C-alpha cells in the first residue's frame, strides 16, 4: 500500500498553568492515510512545532512510499531521519518522527489483522506488572499496585525528611516486597543522591530516576557504582538509538527508560533494546503503560514493569484515545486487536 497523505493535530490538552514544558509541547496525534483506505494513528511529541514538522517537510518526504512490511517501516524511519538530519537528530524532530513511526506500525497491524506486538515478534507477557507514578498512596494500593514511584524534586535540606516520610509511608502501605522508586527530575546532585541513599537505605529504594541532566554522562557514570544497590535510571529525555549508544559508551545508567512516543517510536525502541541487550542493561520504557510502549514491553525482553499515572486519566492524558487498556489487580495488558487496538475520538479522526 502507498501512503497518500499524513496529518498531525495538536489536541487542546487541559492546561494547568504551572509553566511546565508539557503545556507548550505536549503530545501530537499523527494520522497516515493510504491508497487502500486503511488509516494508521500514532502519538508523537513537540506540540505545535512538532505538528508543523510532520505536516510540512516530513509529509512531503513520506507521501508515495510503500509500506508492506516491518522492513519498510524501518527503511522509512531511516529515510525521514536522514532527510531531517540537518535540523533534527534530537528533540522535537525525533518526537515528531515518533508519531509517524507509531502510525506506520498501527497501519501495518491493521492491514495484516494483527496487534503490533505480533509484528514485533509475538506476545511474551500476557500481563505486565504496572507501577504507579504519583497518586494518593492508599488509593494506589487499593487499586492493586505492588510498585510505586514518588516524584521528589530537590529544593532544600528539608527535602531529606520529605523523602524519608514518603518512603516510610509507602513501605507501611505496600509492604516489604513492593518496588519503591524515586523520580528526581534532574534536581539532585551527587551530594544529595549519596545522602538520600543513606537516609532511604532502610526502605530499599529500587531506583533513582533522572538524577541530573542527560548531558552529565561522565558524572552519572562516576556516581552510579557509589549508589549501589540503588539503580541509576534515566533516558526519557534521550532521542533515538544514537543517544543511547553514547549512554552505553559512558556506562552512565543501570537502567534505560526511553519514551516510545519521543525517542523515535517502536523502530527506535527496538534498536535501543538491541543495544541494551548487548550491554546487559535492562530497559523499562518511560510511560510504558500507555499503549505505544505497552506493546513493546509485552513482545520483548523489556522489564516486566509498565509505568502508569492513576491520577491523569481525566487530565492531560487519556482524553483523545478510546479503548485504552486499564490496570486491574496491579497488572495491565494490550488488547488483542489489530494495530495498537485503540481508536481516536471522532474529533481527531
């Protein structure tokens, strides 16, 4: 089948007024049309700039290409990456390319009558253990979660106590066998991290995520063994397998967290997995409980762990797609339907 048109839209996501970057450059929806009448949909990032990139240069580079196999999707990814290389390689361009790539996987799955996880290699996990980022801990426990991540931005010495209270509360609610993680969102430094490791040791945190910026690979590599057994996790702000190759060379992280709607889609995700496998590094996609990452987790040797946000269902996430999988008993699974198994609300079709 040949691609006849492509269009990206930027939904009017609910704004919070916090000034966070997500309010300006959040998810775009990409639709790919073909001469067979089959449509493919995907999420990318980059907001209005991402939409313009898809609807302009990348659209012209895509129309007329034939998609009949996974290899065709990979070749198309390389084609678009090369075409956009002078102004791309990272950031909003790769976020936009992610939406195209995911739409092509959705398109091929619908054409062949297969879920995307079958195109990737077949279901390896019937259900995936979910972890909750944010939300009231007691409510999260009642939903059946056995893994939880707390956000913790460093502001002052008082935050040592805040983190300890969070950890103690989670251990009280979830018990000794639950996974407990902390998302630092690039606000800690080496001194804070080492002090946190000491203070939180009795609560056995599993990982510290996004400790400092992704540009500090050497610093992360130096700090990583000093934090053991706590894992140093990150990668949501890194783009394509090329960036993860630099992470691998530096030995900067214990655990990689590419975001499938930002890092280049399923195609880039599979290449990142190949690289991680060669390095013996586990992969746990950022926001892996969303359908785009969930199919990758279910069909590969990604960790049996998918991030979800219980409090976001009625906010910036979940307001465009229908038929999304939900967490039940602390687990989540992709639907056995062609493509990614979801549809768009009529306003975005």
